[in-house]
C-alpha cells in the first residue's frame, strides 16, 4: 500500500497523472481493509495533492479536511503539519488569504514543536506566495529570499526554482522609477531558475517560466518577443490541461458502467415479481402489525430511558471537557510564560558573555606573553563552554527530546582533554586535589566528531568529581577498546577518591535538578543539571553513562564512545576550508554601520572590525540608524534587536521602505529559534547570535556581501 502511495506521489511531480490515479485507486482499495488511520490519511493527502494539481480546489479541500480530521485523532504531527500547509495553499489559490494565514500558522506551530526544518522552509515559500497573491510584493520578496537560501542549503532544487520564479514575478510588481533595478533583479532570478529547470527537466516550471519571461519582455518594450513567449505559455498550458483530461477520462471504467445498468434492470424485474407476491401476504402483515406496534412501544420506552442516561453521560462529559480545556489553557499560559522568561534570561546572560568572549579575543590578538596566552586560551575555552552550557540549560527540553544535532569536525582528542583539565585546574588547586590524565598512545591523533559536546561531557564529569573531592586525586583515563575500518571505540573513565554516592541516590543522580542531598547542596552548591546534561548528550551520541561508587571511597563514571577516524584528504580539506572560508582582503575598507546600545559591545564590535581594516560607524538606537542609512553609503549594517526606542526589527522595516538592497545582519543576543520568520519577514539578510566566534562573524559578513559571487 505504501509503495502504491509513493508511486502516486512521484507520478504527480512528473505530471504522469494517469499512472498516479491508477496507483491511488489500488492504494484506496487496500486501505479499506486495513485499520490504520495514518495510512488512510497519507492516501487522502496524496489524493488531495492530485486534485490540487488538477486545479479542482473544492474537491482537494474536501479530501484534505477529511485527512486533517483523521490526523488530529492519530496525532501524527508531521503529516498534520503538511495537511495544514496544503489547505493553506488551496485557500491562497482561491483568494482566501486570511484563512490561508491561519492554516500556515497552525503548520508553523507544529514545525516548531517537532523541529521540522524542511516544514519551516516550505512555509517560507507558501507565505511568500500568499503575500504575492495579496499584492504585497516587498514582503513576498523577503520570504522568497529566505526560502531560496534554505532550499539551496538543503539541495531542494524544485522548490528553489519555484521560489526564484515567484521572486521574479514579485520584483516585476515593484516600481523602478526611484533608481531601483527591480527589472534587472527579476531577469537574474528567472535566469537562475531556468538553469535549475533545464538541468532537472521540470516541465511544469518550464511552462510557468514562459509567462514570467513574457512579463519581463513587455517591461523592456519588446512586444513581439513578449507575445511569442505568452503564446508558448498558453500552448504548453493547453497541453497540460489535455494531460489532466486524459488522466481523468482513463480512470473511468466503461465495462463497470454497463454492468451497473444491467444490475438496475435485474433489480427492477425483481421488484415487479415481489409486488405480485405481496398481495398474498397482506393478511399476514395485518395480523403481525398489532404485534409490531406492541414491540415498537416497548422499544420506544427503552429508547426514552437510554436517552436519559445518554443525556446524563453527555453532561458529565461536557463538564470533563470544560475542565480539560481550562487545564489546557493554564498549560499554554505556563508555556508562554516559560518562553518569555527564557527569551529574557537568554538576552541578559548572553550580553555580558559577549563582552567576556569579545575582550578575550581582542587580548589574544594583541600578542600577549606566553604565560598570559595560556590563561587567555583557558578563558576563551571556558567562555565557549559557558555559552554552550547556557544554550543547553535554557533549552533542556529540546536536549531531552534529542532535538540537538551532533556536529562533525576534525579535532585532537588529547588536546581537548588537556584544555578541560587546564580550565578546571584552579578549582582543583583550591580543593588541594590533583588532576591526572592517562591517555592511550594507540588512539589516533586526529578524530572526527563533535569536540564541543565531548568537552561539555568531560567538563561536567571532571568538575563534579573535583567538587566532591578534598585533598585527593581525580583521574581521567581514555583507552582504545577496538577499531573497525575507520571507526575507533574508546573507553572514558573519570575516577575520584572523594565522598562517594549512596546506592539509593545513584538511581536518581542523573535526573534534572537532582543532587545528593540538601546538606550537599548547601555545602557544595550547584544546579543539579550537569549530570542530566551528560546523560542526554551521551544518549544523543548513541552511548550511555555508567556509575560505580561507594560512600567514603569515591566514584567512577565511565562510558564508551564510537568516534570516526577522518581520511587524510578530509583533514586537508577541512584545513583548506577553514583557511579559505573568508577572503579578508576583500573585506578591507568596507564601511560598516553598527547599531548597538551597549557601550562595551559597541567597543568590542568596532575593534574586531577595525583590526580587519574595516571602517566602522556606531548608532546608539534604531532612529539614528535610519537617519545614518539615508545620509551615508554603507556596505553593510549590523543591527542589534533589543534597543531603547524602536527595536532593531522596526528599524529594519523602515530602512527597507527606502532601501531594499543594503545588506542587514541581525547581531543579537536573543534566542532566534522562534523568531526566524519574523527576522526574514522584516528584511534581514542573515542572523549572527551573540556571543560569536570571530571566524563565524566574518564568514557571515563575507557570505552576505559576496552572495552572488559565491553562488556562481
């Protein structure tokens, strides 16, 4: 059944509607005999998509709503999000724009819960299409630009080409009279779309491109060419309609219609025969009527009692539903309050942390003495760890749901562990505890994995051992267990001779906010989050934490981890990539406007830019920023979000009213997961979360300034 539905979906995308109908018919027959709501909903969604391509929007909506009702019961969130998206597109096509927005918001809510990045990206395209149909081309272009970037990164070529065509249509709706080059931008966008379409043989998009090309030719005064292109469009469109009609016609079985007609004639003859026999039974029927009336009376009484019972049950159910709705509203309010708290506390924590990491970077760049460099590198490492720790603490639910992604990069494991021990040396010295490292020399020098998350795990485990050990030793052991092809299995042990953990407490020590006891909390402090984060990170990396401990004798935490060994070419490629990621010579002399209200952050950002020979001007608020952009010719704007007066988002919207081309990057300490759509809609080109690594900072600026050059 799944194979039939998959075949139907693939056939729709290639305009093979006859085969799609055949496969859907087979899937429909099979799904009737299977008690699986998810399968039934999937078949309905594919059928709705087919009707949408046929432009039979009323039938598509009817089928899609039926699928939505089933998916609400089955709670299959990903499919429900897709169904809401389809319903929004149907409403956009039928000019019901407000209703479309509602369905897009419903789909977006599910995508945020399930962390569905592809769904979020598809919504950028759908919302841009909705704004285009509503007659809001500027907002539509912002959506399409964001969508093009995401589709390009995901390698989703069909959607990227569709976005580029619609972006061209939106640009053609804008006025070129104020010196803007919207017509030229539309031509570029269409050219990029055609490159993809010709490579991938996207027939439907090729036909749509003729219409857009005719609009461009008309704007350029090339009437004959525009007429020729429009004629190509209508001719090809007619051929698609013929395919639609052929597919629908071939799905009608003529033999079945004849059989149904024969059956109706046979039934009619049987009815005549029955009527002739009925007269002989009239007397019997009359005698049975009295008995039937008596039975009906008894049934009526029974129904009356049952209805009373049902009414009472319904009233009770209504009361329970009311209670559930109230509980749901309370939970939603609590969730909203939590989200607002996290957003605020994130900003308040990241702002001073940006000052710490930024000043550390500047000090390292000023050629410090060797003994100072070691302390500064330790401070830099601790700052990076603290940023990662803040992110995980503030979004612990996301970590427990395995929504955090494991990255892969080449690193030196021994150096990473030494960095952890250096960072914790001061704490160990305060407790007169010695840190030791026993490292197996058979372990490859270079490994491929997520060094930051591994550092988080080790710094939590070693830090925990140091905290509970006085005048003792904390030993980190790393040994090679096995090696298969290009994967090595390693054993990590962190052992101490501290206070130890009771058998009873060992069962809950890895739970969130769990500590040994109230006395331990008062004596040693801490949040009780460290070991919980370790447990979740290891599960994310397909491993498990183990504990051996006795009170008064110390503890040993251990885990095994499979880590890849990179190819020599991969190591070289990574070094080459890191070295050539940014052409710093091209950034020299660029004029940058930094919009930031915090004086320390202004100084740090300005110095980082000026050390790279870039010129910098600072605005304290959004109002001054708007004025400076009007009066000066900046190459790029770095815009903070939380500022007195108008916010960075409001300032960007106002700048886009008179300047649609200047690159604007959000340089912000707010949590961006829930605000991406708002940033792109306002007209930002990209986002840099604070605090940042200077390499990422310059890479984002370089990619934004030279986007067109990098894409060619």
